[in-house]
């Protein structure tokens, strides 16, 4: 049986700078990243999602309950007065 290792790049979408780092790594000749974990409610997530749609790399979702605004509607028991976790 063939064995393989999955190397996940976490927090894809955290910011444009983090995304740029992933783009660089993915295009590097010695790249070993096989999966990206998208932080869906972070500032760079829309850019990351657009990349994910046009890419062949596996994308997983990172659940974030500690920072930024929630994606669901009215989770009043989880957020502060500013609407953040």
C-alpha cells in the first residue's frame, strides 16, 4: 500500500501578505504543501477563495471562533457588542 503525507498550509486567507506567502510557496520548485486550510472570516479570505476556485490544490476550512466577525447570522451568545468573537 502506498503511503503519503498531507502537508497543510493553515490560515490561508488571514491577510493578503499571508496569501502572498502561500502563492510563493506553492510556485516554489521544492514546494511540499498539498492542502490549504482557508480561514473563511479573515480579511484576506475573499482573495483566497478566488484563488481556490481556480486552483487544483485541496482546500479545507478552518473553523474560527476567536477572532473577526462570524459568517453566520445573529450568533448573539458568541459575539461582543462590536459583532466580533
